[in-house]
């Protein structure tokens, strides 16, 4: 039988060059993501020289975990003694959701970690709050039991002021008017605006400390003061009182400058099913075809009429799709980028956003002036300061204490996902009264003072069993049921552990971690270059690509870096080098057998691949299980190690291989020299026949 030999496939020189160029681009893009401040300097320089208007990158840093950023870790025990065993896990999970929303909203923590765990028969909630310094406020906010309320629309109107209240209001405003006029007389007499600010201004939060300065304002900030400044000369002080929504003002114009360019545009929106706010049943493909057909016929002259007759935007039939004038940051990014990039008079699109497909007609650009002003401010009051406006919703007396159960169900006839509610006897009566008087009207469900659903009552419900429907996905319905249950089944939580980590400790940890990583990287690079010579140098370049790509992925996916996560990343660097070692040792063997450089290199990668694959797959399996069953720092370690291993396989097999192909192509003779281990050919041992001395019996 003929013996077969695997032949390693190679690539043409042109293919190798393009691949190396792609690797270089990938590395540069990764650096832009990891180091946006340096990238933005380059972008700004290009924009200054060419006026291309290339958008800068968001200067967002890495998400740092509690151990690096500093903050608070709180551990609570949930009291589920009054909850049925089958409902305990869902109740605790509902409390976890409530706590997460509280810390995101009330404390402003963007990356909180709220996890549940079970220790024996105890349920615990572990809360990690990076960057939080006010421990007392955090404990107070988290420790409150969730409050679920059912509210109905409030049709009451605010009461009128009493005679005494009106008298007090008039006296207060008359005193304010006298004070501001006195300030104006003093300014005209002394010509000392700063002294008048210190003496008369009531804006104690900022302007007195800044000599009354408001900075540069546009027509959206204090429009009344802006209108005066537009006509005033620099250095002028207003000779009449300027009334704004917050009180009375005297203004001084300090300087002016050109503001940010704004765009005047109109649009046509064609939405599709599942797009935000869309009431059409069109498929995405139908909407795309519709917008394309409109683009084919749209002109500057007929754009308004097309918008009035075709756009799915509410009130488009009256507005003709007119968006007025808007600046950067006021529109969705994709829409804004297209509008700013278009030329005046140009129709661009279709542009897809969460609302559907848009055609955009850019009718103009304006560069408004901005004025630097200072002011003297005197507070006034309105009737609403004495009698607050009536809330849009009023309480009904129905709370989570009367809700027995909320669960996800499915309509037997239509298959629609819905959330069913079951009330106790007291709740049944209250809910019957509420739905009877609100047929055709919405009833709002509030959790911790925040509306989580506003279903419309179709019919009066008197049996205490209600259903909330509305095109839910399974996950959306599950989340709503979870939130309802967190208020319906109050689970008191008791603080059992509190740990504060100072920011200085986090800073020291970051410095030590990166110093250790940098030293380790240098040592590995020196070893690879000294031992493997030119291939080692190639592997170091591949290692730099690996580092940039991995850090870029961490930043793009918003991974939260912890000390354990950094440890996983550093460990993955060693594994990336390990793959190169397997290849280079195999390359050494192939060269010793007298093969040419290119053939030996291809054969080395081919034969080392199985070992690289198997070793990395076993590591990834371990990481998956750590992510699955681990918590906290263990998960952070596993996630960074898993991502690092995946990228290391790419850099070891794709990046290193193509860099070696490219470098080896510069060698005129396809033979190795001192730059490749100083090899020698393997000696072939001749076969020797050995005969037995034993005589044949």
C-alpha cells in the first residue's frame, strides 16, 4: 500500500502581504480603542489640516472592579421565613432586581454587581458598589423593603391660593423687584459690577463664587439673557431687569464667539414591526423597500409632501418631517452622523435607527453665536412654589401586600405571552373598584416610586384575577412578574457584612498589577528573542498584537477588570507564548532534518496545531465551568482567561504564521543560518540486521 504524506498548504507572497497589512490595521484599531486620548490627538491634527470632520473617539476608560476602583461591598441575608419554599428563590431574585435598580438610579453607580447566593437554608444578596463613598446612604437606600403600588389617573386640579398666600407671594416678589432695581442703581453709580454681585446676587450655588459668571451660553440656556446679549455690546450691563423662569436678572456681556455648527433638516421615517414606537405591522424588508422607493423619487421640492403622506412619524402630516435646527448630541448617533456629513440640499439615507429607516433632507447649516455673560440673580416665587402642581397619578390603596402572586402565562388561543395577577380578598375588592371606574383608562403600577407598567383596563375585573398583555417577549414578561413579586412578597433584608475598600488601595493594586504584567512581558520577550532568535522576535511582535487586541475586546464589551481578571489576562499571555514555543520547537526539528525554511515553517505549524488546539480547549472548558458555577472574582478571572485563550489561538496560529511567512520571504536562500537556532542536520542511523545465536531446534 502506498504511504501518504500530509503536505502543508502555503500562501502566495501577495496573499501574505495583504494578511500582514490586515494584522497591522487590526493592531492600530486596537490601540485606538485602548488609548483613545492619543488617537483623538491624531484625529484632531488631521481635522485641523484637512477639515474632514472625522469624529473623535469616546474617551472612556476601562470598567474597574471594586478591588481596583475602591468602594463598598455589602452582604445581606434575606428573610424568607414567611414565603412558601417554591416562591423563595423568585422572591429573592426580585429583591436583587430592585436593589440593582436602586443603586443604578439613587446612587448613580453604572457598574454595580448585585448577586444572590444560597448558604445552607439562607438566601443572601451580595452588593458591590465601585466608587461609592457614602456607605450610610447606600445602606439606607438598599435596606428598604420594595414598595409596590397601583395608581390611577388624577383628574383633580390644583387648588387656588388663599388670600393670605397670595398676599405673601406678592410681597415676596415686590421685595425681589426692589432689590434688583437697587442693584442696578448702584452699578450705574459705582460702575462696579463685581461688588454688586457679591452684595445682591442670590445664586449662592455657583455664580457668586465665579463673580456671577454663567460662562458661554447659547439660545437654549437662559434664552431671555441670550436675546439681550445678542443686541448688547461687549462690556455692557443690562439697563432693564431680565425676567427668566427662575427669577430676576441683571446681565453683563463679557465676550462672544462662534458656537458649534448646527444642522437644519427634515426626515421621512418608515418604521417596521418591533421598532421602537412603531404601530405598523410591516416587516423590516417591506420597510426597507418602501424607503428605497421614496428615495428614488424624493427631491428638495417634494420632500415635505412625501413626508406628510408617507412618514410614520407621529404628526408628520402636519410637520412634514421638519426637525428644526439641532446640534450634536441631540439626535441618535447614526442619524446625527449622517445629517452632519451630508451637504446642504442633499438627501441621504436610508439610515437605520431603533425607530426604523430614515431619509434625511439637509436644508441648511447655521453657526450661532455664543455669549459669555455674568449676572446678578434675585429669586422670585410663583403660585406652584406655594401650592405644588397635582401629580398625574394618585394612590388607590392597592399595594403589593394585597397581591398574592404574579406569574408568566401564555394565552391558550393566541399563544401571546402575558403576566397574570392574583389578589387576596381585600385586593380583589380594591382592584374591582379600581377597574370598574377606569374602564378604557390606564392604571399605573409603581415599584419604589417608579412606573414599571401602565396597562389599560379593557373590562372591569371583579374576581381578583387579572392579565397584563402587550406583546411581551418571554424575558420581558418574566422581568415584570419578578418585579411585581418583589413588591407582592416583601422580603426583608438584614445587613450581615460590610466592607469598605479605599480608592488608594485600588490605585496601589492597579500600579502593582500593571508593573508585574509589564515586567513579565519584558522577561518573556527577552527569553523568546535570546533563545529562538528571529522567530522569537516575530513571536514578540505577535504578542504585542495579542495584548492590544485583547485589551481592545475588554473595553468594547465593557468587561469589568478586577485583580483576579488581570491575573487571568497575564496568565493568558504565558499561554499565548506557550503556543509559539510548541511551533518553534517543531520548527527546530524540521530544520535539523534538512528541510528548507519555508517548508519547515509550514510543517511546524501543521504538526503543532493539534497540540495547541487540545491544550487550549481543555483550558477553555475549565473557564466555562468557572464562569457557570463561580461567583465574583472567580468569574472575573475565568472570563478574562477565556477571552485571552481565544485571542491567543488566533495570534499564535494566524498572526505569528503570516508574520513568519512574510519575514522568511526576504531570505534569498531557503536555508537557515545562525538566526534560526544554528541548527545541524540530524544524523541518519543505518538499520542493522541482528541474527539470533540460538540454534533452531
